[in-house]
C-alpha cells in the first residue's frame, strides 16, 4: 500500500484576511521554494539585459487591442506630462508610455533581485491592487481581470520562448528547466495577487477587516517550509512608483 500523503491544515478565513498567510499557502501549493529562488537569482544576469526588450514587447501587445490600449488614456500616478487625447494619436513613443516602460523595467529587475521578505510580499499585493478601482490610489485606472489574465498568458509564453532561446541556458538543460519552472510558478503567484481583488470569494470575511494587510510585519522572512517569494509581474505599469523605492 502506498504511503498516505500528509495533509496540511489550511485556515480558510486567513486566506482572505492575511496576505502573508495566503502567499504562503499559494507558494507552498505550487511548490515555489529555495530551489526556484536560486534558479531565478542565478538567471538574473541573463534576464537583466532583456528587460528593455520585454518592456517593449509588453506594450506592443497591449497596443494591439483597443480595449487594452485605451487604459493609457488615463493618467497614471507620478506622470504630469502630456497625454494623448485619443487612441489614434497615442503611440508607444509617447512620453507617458516611456515613463511607464521605465517604471516597468525597474520593477522587473527588482523582482529577480529583491530580498524575498514580508515587505516584498506587501509589494506584490500592491501591484495587484493598484490596477483595480480602490480608494487607496490616486489614479482612476481600473483594469478588468479578463485583460490581466490574458496578458499573463501571453507573457508566460513570451518569457518562456525568450529564455529558452538563450545560448547560456541551452547549454545547461538542467538550469534551463529550473528557470522555466520557477518562472511558471511565480507568474501564477502574482496572478493570485491580482485575482483576489476581482473574485468575490471571501468577501464576507474581507468586509470584517479594516485593511487586508493584517499579519504583515516589516522585516519578517517568508517561510513555507522554506523561504519563498518573487514574481514577474504584469506590464500595465499603472502605479508602479513603488518600484523605485
């Protein structure tokens, strides 16, 4: 008889009221651990030079559909310059788009070089929340989840193909597999930090909380059997001012 798999107890209420607990659960479930973190950090020198290419590709994709392009008719936080008045007048060379690309690039670098602690988990939560219509932000940008999810799917494929084609990783199939596996896991972790602001699951519990950041304590390390964290985020770039902090 095959040995039984140990069952871990999960507190459903905390999944919707404590972002650290939720992060730990999702990370543990997808198996994102020290091995994945090491793979990503080892690959950071290879990924960093690709960041401008990735940022350009993200915005080219977003500009391929009117419904995602029109998001950028809204003024993002931290930008005070000229904004195009209509879709026809807007290009990826506009100052606001360059501004967003700059923040996105810094953000992407941060994601593969940051310390993976409670402060960083709070940052991942912020990235998801800032794209939704919440009273805690200054901009009026609200991105519907169908577009968020679609971009994650596209980004996953783009990054996998791009990294898979790097000569350094092709020369080391084991390292390549670890990097691509880690990338897949972390994309789903970040996706969850978006999804929790769109789905209605747990609304009854969230309503009881004055803030969703309970359980956060600055400087605490994130442990799910081991230290876990990092993410490659969606490239809309709205409100990415935290990336420079």
